[in-house]
């Protein structure tokens, strides 16, 4: 009984630490885009405001 409680507590503790992970190699870059159509503008702005993207 005590083993299962300890196991569940450790699994719970590990799940909390992994859910708070952040992107460590995040950086901000400035780019210049040549174009002025509305469809392109919407696509570029959507891609630029996407969260948590890193390679």
C-alpha cells in the first residue's frame, strides 16, 4: 500500500515538472518581407504570432 502511494506521488511530481518546461533556445529575429497582398499579410502575421515554436 505504501509503495503505491509513493509511486503515485513520484509520478505526480514528475508530471508537474515536465508540464512547466520552456523553450531554452528561444530567440527573437527581425525579418523584412516584400509583399503587400492581404492574404500574404494574414499568413505571415499568423506564423509570426505562433507560440512555442523552436527548431
